[in-house]
């Protein structure tokens, strides 16, 4: 998927954890092979060219497309499964794959799991001795610094996803124009139980711009967010403070 995945796994039977971890890594590679828009013979590329139907693809393709369609509906089109008219579900695949890997490891009898996919993080359980997972949010205007730290205290499942221009430049597209999204934002971080949705909501919110995005994010259940503008203005949803620490 053009990025690095890392795993932090605590507790559980070592042999079972190693097996499940190997399976999770293999599945991530399979996801890349199926959904890559850069591989000419991937199922998603062939589907986009009309060479396959959804029914002829792996079942995960229908699952991801359904999730993307739901994200598009709930964001009123700010999240899109298309780029320049071509099928492109990459905006939701990474979060979904990362969450699925974390869920598999959690089900293997571990006490705590953290999976980091290119800076977007899904955690389950606790790292040990009842200490909660803590996830740092990078400051997009101060390389090497943190804008905030999110704590998983009080919950057994938490996801943190960021969309912005600090790491990859202007790569987020305005679905209305098919051009790079031009907004006052440099980063949007969404905190949610699910990385599938946190990742999609962060992307959609960035494309909206800070004013519309903040109002929309406030309306979403189980989602909090931190927004940082190019002018170093920090905005947050009303419940985010309860997740910081």
C-alpha cells in the first residue's frame, strides 16, 4: 500500500501470536494485490476496466465497496470511491485492512494490540498492567513535535487517523472537481473506535475545510477530531478533551 505497517502485540500464547501475526501480514499483502490501483492486473484495476464483475472478485471487494458507498453517503459525497471517474477505493482500504489485522490479533488471545499503518493506528485491549494505549498526533507545522496525545483509557478499542499535507503533500482530492483539495487545513485527525471510519472521515473532513468539517464531525456518533489550519489555528470537536492524556 505504499507505506509501512508495524505491530505491537502484548500477552497471549507466543506460538499462537506468531501464527496469527504471520497470517495478518500475509493478508495485508493480499489486500495490496487485490486493491492496488497501480497494479495493472489487480482485481480492482480489472473491475475498473470492466473485465470483472464484483461477483467475480474476492468477497472482500464487495465488502470494501459497500463500506465506501456508506462513507460517501454519510459524508454527502465528500468521500468518494472514484478518482477522475475511475474506481479507486484506496481512501478506505488501508484503514479497513489495518483494523482487520488488529482484530485478528486481538481474537488470538492477546491482552493488547496496536497496529500502525502509515501513521494511522488501531488499538485493542491494554499494553499491560492496566496502562492504556497512548497515541501521539504529529504537529503538521512543527516537524518532530506532537500536537496532542490521545489516550485509550476507559475503552478496549480506539483508532486514530490523520489526513493532511505534512507528510505527502497535496494528495487529497476534492471529489467535486477531481483536483487537489484547496482548504485552510493542514491536518485533520479523527478519533473513533474503528479505523475504517476514522480514516474515511479524516479524508472527507480535510476536503471540506475547517468550518464545514467541524460541524459535520460534531454530528457523527463515536467520532472526535482535531483540526489544524495553515494559520496554526487549532479546532476540536466538543468531546475530544475526554480522549486526551
